[in-house]
């Protein structure tokens, strides 16, 4: 699993976040996507890498600026630890 973090300029409200999330879901097959206009960031969980050019086209096609894309491995963490 991969965590892809997009730095986006131009999101101003919750509706902007929703529009970005919707566009990402339509353009790519992803497990999860969340955005924060306050942080200027969108985080995506995906099984495979996403095409950077298509990400840029998707984000900038809505009038926002894609400043950076960071990709890292991601593993789901358990919420309970059992000890003997």
C-alpha cells in the first residue's frame, strides 16, 4: 500500500476539499482520499503508484495548483496490542 501526499495551493473551504476528493476518486482507483484546505494537502491511499502527470492534470484542471507529490510505503497499524 502507498500513501501519496499532494501539496495543493488554492483550496479555500470544505467544498474545495470535497471537489478534490471527488476528482481523485473519478480519475484513479484509490482506497481512501482525504483533503485539508487548512494544510493545503491531500492524502491518498492506493494499492499502486499514481501517474504524476495525470494527478497534475486532474488538480490543475479544477483551478488549483499542484505544488508537490510525495509517495511513501504505508502499512495499516493495529489499534490493539496484546501481551502475554
